[in-house]
């Protein structure tokens, strides 16, 4: 996997889970990141291990790209609609991970992605990136809900990671993952 936080929105993603590829591409495009993923896994057992591993590695790549957090905005929020659905993402790139995920899906699977794995991917990602994330979505079409979440997360991450100051945005003078 390669991840460039100051990218152009380019992606080459092949996880073996087509709907996951689609929403990761949306995350990349709307956050203006560059992302390359070529992943394989034990999909014959389900998508759990593969999705979890992608969340872990992507979270680590995001953490690495933020370095010591010097100059970043740190906080961001966004609401993104997609037809009848709307997603809200509020982020603090604090170095301390926490996830609040509030979205109910009416189906077990969208395309070839288990809907349970959406929150699990974000849990793995924020745990490894040191991000405090509050993600919520409402709507009726699960495809729209999930895609809106990934787009909103990309935009919020780009805004929180934007360089807009000269110091580390903390009263402690340091942001570390713990």
C-alpha cells in the first residue's frame, strides 16, 4: 500500500472486494489523496480479515504521513449528502484514537462488502492512525450511506491534515499516539 496525503486524488485499488474498492476510491478522490492498494486475503472465509487488515495498514500510513502533526489544522467536520442519505464526520487528529460510529444498515451486504465491516474498517483505521472520529449517517439506501461516509471521511481528513499554522496544535506542545 502507498498513501500520499498531499496527492491528487489518484488511486489504484484492488482488494478483491469490488464495493470496497469503489468506496476507497471515493475516499481518495474527495480527500485528494493518492492511494495504491493491492490486497489479497482469505475471502473464501468472508471479508473480515481483509477489511480489518486494510484498515490497520491505511491507519498506519495516515499516521506516518502526519508525522509530528506540526502545522496541521487538527480538527475538521463535514456533512456530505448522497441522494436521500447524509453522512457526518467530525475528526480530531489528536494522536488518541476513539470511534463513535452511528449508522444503521438495513441489509447485511452491499455488493460484495459485508455492512458490518464498514464500522470495523473505521475502527481499525482510527486505532492505528490515532484519530478521534465521530461518524454518523442517515438514509434509506445502504450503498448511498456507505459511500457518503467514505466521501465525508476523506474530506474531513484532508481538512484536518491541512497545513494552516506553524506549531503543533496542542496546549501540551506535542500530539502523540497512545
